[in-house]
């Protein structure tokens, strides 16, 4: 499945499972950003990050606590070897990055996913099944339209 297909399915799940999160995306970046890993470029062509002003600290899209950054902010913070993808919903100085050479998705503490595609695949599986195979993460759904991760 392509990144675009995964994102389309994930958006449908968010519409039902997390309507507050589903209502907060920013416009996609389009094709103008160069030098990105293919999976990240594909994702940003269809998704531009989330409006944290609308969500506050709630409904992190990515386990356990990551809010995707506004793509424009991410591009401005890009370095020669990495670009930020997401910010910790509780601590603004903690970032999730994509390695521009390998595509790995990592924080300063560890590698989280081998690629953006793998990251989105896992989030989709969690939204569809509630828990991933290795039982590392579990999706929590709240009555007020938010989600969380355990």
C-alpha cells in the first residue's frame, strides 16, 4: 500500500475515532519541497501537519505523544541531515525527526520507525485493531472526540 493510500484509510478512521483530530489538519505542502525521503514527501503532499491551537495537548496522532508539525515550521527547522516531523504534545523542545539520508524516524532518545511509511502503517493498524502486534501501544478513544495512546 502506498503512503497516500495508508493516509486515506487513516483519515477515514480518524473521522470516526477522533473527530477532533480529524478536524485539525493543516493544508498539504504540495510538491515543492525537495530532498526528502520518498515516504515523507508523499505524506506531506497529502497532509500538512496539525493545528495545535485547535488541539492543545490532546489527540496526538503518533504514539505515544507526537503531534505532527506544521510542514512550513518543519522545513524552516531542517538541517543538512534531518528534518523535524512532530513535537511532543507536552514538551515543545522534544522533537521527532526524519533522517534525510535513510528515512528513519527517530527522537533524540531512540529510533522509532524505519520510515514514515512504517510509522503510518503502524498508526493505521492501531486505529483498526486498537493494539499493535507487539502490544507496545494501545489506542485510547475518548467520548469528547479525542484519542490518546497507552
